[in-house]
C-alpha cells in the first residue's frame, strides 16, 4: 500500500515537471517554419535559391541569433504564375509558416499579398519591384529591394541628360510591366519628356518570335529612336535578337533597359556570344550595392560552391539579406516573449465533405508584432544598410549605369536619389550637400549601338509613308508672304521659300504636304490656325505666324526667321516754314516756361544785387527796365550790369549754362526746320491712340486686335478690321470724320510692304512690341529644334537675306525715310535743367533772407526801442522791407576791389581811344 502511494506521488511530480518543461519550451521553439516562393528556373530564381539556402545555414550556425531555435525552410516554385503562386502560399500556410521570403515576381506578389494579409504572415520580397505594391493596400508586404519608382526616375534623368524628349516603351504585358511604364511616364513628364508609343509584349511563356517581330516592325516605323525595354531576362534576350535581325541595333538607335539586363549579365557566365552581340551599345541599370569586406567574403564563398558556373547578382544579395531580416525579427519576437501560435479561421470551416481542406490553414497570432519587428530592422547586410523608412523603402536608393561593350559591360556612372547622375560612387556623395544642378550631372562616354561615341539624335522622320500635314494660311492680301498657286495645292512666297530652304539643310528627308487654312475670301484667324496643331488637324504650321505669348502656351516655335512687332501707321502733312517758322522748334509749353524763367532770373538777380550794386538801384521805373533788360540780354550774354554778390554770381552761372543748352537746341532745331522737309502728324505714337478716342484699324486675323483690347485696354468699339492694303489706304484717307480711321496698328513686315506702294503715309512713334515670325510645331517636337538650327545656317550664309530681297524689296518711299519727325522740342526734355536752376535760385534767396533777418535782430539789439519794435508785427515788416531797400556800404576790402576793377576798365577805355583817335 505504501509502495503504491509513493509511486503515485512520484508520477504526479514527474507529470508536473513535464508540464512546466513543456510550457517553457513552447515559449522558445526548437524550430520555426519559414517559406520561400520564387521561380526556380529563372535567372534571378537560380541565384536566389542558393543565396536563401546559404543564408539559412548561416543563421542556424550563428550562436548569437535564435539560440536554441533553428529555421526550417520550405521553398515553393511559383513559375512566375499568379495562380500557382497563390496555391503555393496556401500550401505554406498549412505548415504553420510565420514568414515568407518572396515572392520573386510582382505578378505573384499582388495575389500572394492578399493571402498573406488574411493569414497575417509577413512577405519579405527580394525582387518584386512593382511600385504599386504599397503598404496601404498590402500591409503585410515588405520589399527588401529598391522600388521601380526610383529605377524609372533614373531612366527619366538619363533621357533628360542626353536631351531626348520622346521615348518608346517596350514592356512585358503584366502587372510588372504596366505599372513600371506608368511610373516611367510620370517621371518623364516631370522632365517635360513623354512616351510616344507603348508596346506590350506577352510573357515569354506564350509569346512567339513572330509576334515580337510584328511589334518591333511597328516600332521601327516610329519617329523616336530611344527605346526603354522593361521586361524579364528571357523575353529581353528575345527582343534584342529580333531587333538585331531588323537592323534596329545600328547607328541612331538608343536602347535603355531596366535592371533585368544587368541581372542576366551578372548571373549567366558566360553569356552566349550571339546574345551579347545583339546587345552591343545598350545602356542598363543595376541596383547599386556598396562594396564591403562582408560582401567580398560572400562572393569568394559563392565562387567556391558554384564553381563559377553561376554569377551573383544584386537580387541574390537582397535574397540573402531577406533571410537575415526575418531571422532578426523572429529573434526579437521571441525575446519579447512572443509565442509561435496559430489560430483557426472560422471563415474557412466549410462542409467537411469538401476536398480543399481549407480548415487546415490557420492565422499566425503574432504576425502583426513580427511585421513591426521586420520594419524596425537596423543592421548592415551584404547589400548595405538594411533599414526601412516610413514608406518601407531602403535608404539611399541608387543604381549603377552600365554600357554593354564586347563580351561584357563597363560602368559609365551612377544614379542616386540623393544627387542624380554622377561619375562618383554614391557613398562619396552622401557626406556632401546634395547638388542636383545640371552642371553637376555627369556620365562617362558611352559607346552607342553601331559602335559610335557621338550622342544619337534620338529621333528620325517616321518612315511609315505618312506625310507631314502642314497648315498654311490662305491669305487674300500681302500675298508676297504666302499664297497658293492657282489651280494647284502648292504654295509660294517669302515664308514658303524660307521653310523649303531650311528643310533642305536637314540631314534627313521630310515628306510633307501643305493644307490650306481659310475660306479664300478673308484672311484666316492665325490663333485658330495654330490651335489646329493641338487638335491633331495639323502636324505643323508654316507661314507668317507671329510668335506671341498666348500661342507659345499651345505649341513650340522655331527661332524667328524675320523680326516683327506692332507699329502705328498714320497720314501726315508737310510743314511749310512760312513767316512764323522760328516758333516751331519749341512747343507752346516750352516757350511759356522759358520766358517765365527769364523774368524769374531777372527778379532773383535784382533782389540779390539791389542792396550792394548801384546798377540795380534807382527809381522804380529804372529798376523795372533794368530787370527786363538784364533778363533777356542774358540770352545773348550781352548784359552790361555787373553782379557783385556771391549769391548773384552763383545763380547767374547756373542760368548761363541753362541758356547755353536752350540756345544750342533751338538753333539746331530751327536749322533742321529751314533746311529739311518736315512731316507732321497729330498722332505721335501708340500713346496718342490709347489716350484719344479715334477709331483704329487692324488687319483681319492679326493678333493686334487682342493686344490692343486686352493689353492696352482699348475699347473694341474703336477697332475696325481691314483686309487689304487698298482698304488700309482708303480708311486712312477718309480719316475718322468721314468713316475711316485715324491710324492703323499692324506688324512691321506688313507695314513695310504697304508703305513701299503708298507714299502718303508714314510710321509714327516707335515699334511698341518686339516679336518675330516662326514655324509652329507640337510641344517638344524635335523637328522644331532642327529647323531652328537650319534657320540659323540660312542667316549665317546669307540665303535668308537673299530670299527676303527676292520677295520684299523696298521702293524709294519705303521705311528708310518713313519715320516721322513730328515732335517739337518738348518741356519734358529740359525740365531737369529748369529744376536745377530753380533750386539754386530758391536756396540763394533763402540764404539772402536769413542774412537780412539776422541783420535786423542785430540792429534791434543795439537800438533803444527794442520793446516797441518787437511788439508790433507791422513795424517789424516795414523794418525788413526798409532794410532790404537800404543801401549797404561795402567793406574796405570790397571798396578797394571795386576801385581796381573800375581803374582797369578806364585803362581799357583809354587804350581803345588811342587805337581809334
């Protein structure tokens, strides 16, 4: 009995110990299941498989992480199929998996992320770079590589660096391709570039060489020669093979690939010679990973266990680091007291008779905490720093830019999100301030397809049999600029000859046809003509098209091939000299102000000289005569009165300078009036028209109407449309009183042509806008740039002037003598002189008054009736006037000086008498 009791107690104790041990061991499991999903046979998958296996071995061998716990890896082959990827994820869920490395493909990632979110199992992908895989939509998806958002930014900056504006995008027709190219379009738009044509090619599993051939034939007929290839390695090799067959890897072509090509070059060793030869001159990107001792050591291990048969690419490094990201997160999870536990999902408990057995799949209870630990990763791996920002992106996104040459490639630079394009490694730039200036963007020399080092132009005129539709205004006036040849579709004129000559200088043919715009009865509206480019009606517009701001918002213009601008044309009348010709040099205001200043100066000098100079004293009548005589005699510097006071002399010096300027100006103007035929018009320029209310004429279809009404705020009721030079002349001859116009506002080339036949009108005032005529093309059209260069060549070699002389030769009464000299000398030209003289006069008078007042106070202080005089303002005023009229006795020194001056004058008079007895 005792024995059985003792045995029972022993069993109870052993059972309690077993329960406690099981409880402790369950908190730190001996094995943790993780999964990996990728395509085993793909270029990236082959490398990733070895890298993941080695990473698991290294984690399990490291005593510093997950002590007592081992990672158990289960790998599934998705074969880049979204459906198979979903099935493989579900299979991993049956095995109580806590985290999954992958998926490799962005297509699989979209579907797998939905499943992972439901079961709260984090996905750590090393190669799903689709930028639309966002944390907001897929909270349990973590990307341990760089997003294509940065890769497409790098491609856009390369395109902009070389000055190309249009590219053709060739992509794999799945989520990875669609979303990558959509991001590329956004990044190109930021650089004012665009994708002109998109070619989606089915994945290599279903596409044939013939289908690829059909697509590239269409591409070869396009205008752009810059291709961006965003596919996977197998499909990319096929595209290049077909492109070489179609001779699309020669001179003039540009091929830029995303990082799939660098993965192929780094992994397949050696790459078949035929494949390499089809890629010569291609630019590609490679995800940049910083050099480190850890990376070099792993590369050495890699070469040993692969025997050099398989190269290590950047995605292999990211796959290796992804395992360590998960390991560190699990280690932290267990240290936090986390328990690897799963719970059933009630939604999956279906009819037990089914064969799917979905009830076997469970939700990972610690998935959210494990995800947070993954996002808090902070260590240095083979690829560099592993740390996620708020957008779940790795720090310092950067790419190597490589150029395929010979049997391999060479690096021509780097791109980093920190400082753009550079020939220095990103690590050396992080310690410096960011510099994204264009001068700081540099790359080494690139060898392009066709084995050339000269930068390709990036486009050609499309060889698809399509003619360039060029809109041409169908004018009814001024046909020397552009006109349609009767009974043909051809055009002629100054503008047409310039365009034809410029096109002949281009290094390629530009097949085109002219399309008339207008009804043939009135000049067309040129803004509507230019707008036809934006609607696709025209591919370009050629003619007398003024380059104005409103039009530059719609299209791009070439450089101006002739100067233009708005001027005012008005009738004129000849001025006869007559008996009163001497009054014409000055305007009435100028005469009045000049005469007033003569009197004013005389009065000022009289005030300053009256007390000390006997010549300015005497009876009032004499003094008035003296003032008038002295004032006007200064005009000829013939005054006899001497000035004694310092202030008087100062005023007189300034006044003599003013008189000298006025006298010289008057003499020059009067000489011109008497010797040169003068023309006069009451309209002196655009200022006269804006202030007045007279009707103004403009040419039908010209931008002058909009400018006058919107920019100068002239009422539209004052504006009259005129359609021909004959209507111009008739309206000007009638004038505003008889139903005509006071003046016409038009562009200078038209006015020159008009005045070459009408000698009774002239240009008044100055040209008040500056512009020119150019040819219009769609925004960012490379043809506009090339034609601008051709126009410069025409200007430099003299052909542009010869074309001008052919069509627009001037007659004897044209613009060379057409400028009106209708302005007289105005007060505004001399007000500065009068202002200076007036200021000097007022300062001198102020000093003089101060001296009088000071003398008054001194005399009052000496007098005995100080209190009386200070108490009466009228007495004080009379005292001041009396003091100003009082004769001031000169000092001894001044008397002596006057005697010397008088003696010298007498001596000169005696000498004169001796000479003339």
